[in-house]
C-alpha cells in the first residue's frame, strides 16, 4: 500500500500537474483540482480494497497535500522565488511524511510491518517501487532542474526553439543517464555530454547562456545519478 500511495503522489505532482496548477497553488480552484487528481489516482490504484476507512484515509492525505502545497506557495511568494530548489525538496519530504503518518493512523499494522521488513521490501523487485523511481527521475527531475535554474535564467531571446522542448530533452537525458548506470555503460554519459556540447557550440560565446546551460545539465545529471544509485541500493 505504501508504494501505491507514493506512486499516486509522484504521478499527481510530476505527470498530471499542469503549469497553471503548479504556479497557481494560492488559488483555491487550482489547489482543489490538484488534490482531486491525487484522490482519483489513489482510488484507482487501491480500487481492489476501498473500505470506508481507506476512503477517509485517502481524503485526509489529499487534504494535507493541498495544505502543504498552499503553505509552500505562500512561502515562495514571501521569499520571491529564492531557494526554490530547497522549497521543492522540503515540499516533497513533507508530502511523503504526511502519507506515512496518515497511513500509520489508519493502518498501523501495515506501517509496522513495513518498518520491520524495510530492507527486504526495498531490495525486492517491486513494480510500484520501479514506477516511483521512474517518475521521480524523469518528470520529478524536470521540476527540480527548473527550480535550480530559476535564479540563473539569462534574458530570453526570440528563437525558433520548439515549445517546451527543453523539458522533454531533459526527461530523455535523465532516462539515458539512469539506463547507462544500470547497465554499467558510463561512456554513454560522456557521449551525451559531447553531443550536447556540439549542439550548443553556436552559443559558446554567450557566457550567461553557457553558465545557465551547464547548471541545468549538471543538475539534471546529478538528479538522475542520485536516484539511480538509491534505486540500486534500496
């Protein structure tokens, strides 16, 4: 049940969250819609066992999810977007802790059993575990990388770049890095860095863009490498 609840969380935050919802959490409508998506996904994943107690648990998780998001949005406005990466990390940590806490209130045996067998569960081949790490590495990495780069973004210039191309390039990039580590072919990462350098060669004289590009690339690589390492060790 733990992995299903975590999967519902990452799907809601990283895959089924529009830019309008992500940046408009202070609006009740956006926050409510986001929480309803979480509730719906959680219900689908747990549809084989949905007694009244489970329904109340999912409602409570969704409510706390909205409260945490609203609080993060309020703090983000007060600090004018500074330390966005820290707020993002803290936000995700609070979401996970709230899920575990609420689950322990409704199903204490489930949590106790999971703690006692924590190492065995994490080392087993688990579809939901794989799914959690996949969405965290690919889509979660997009939000984290964007958060880190937010304060370094150089002046935007008109160009012929495809809409939202950077995000999807980043997703593919992190998947390639993760796959390279999993199969032990680290030279693929070197090839990826070389390929990106060649593509960006025409902008090499723009110092601001070059620094921004390096920050985004290295942040994306670190995110993918970190969570792939955790996946292999847990």
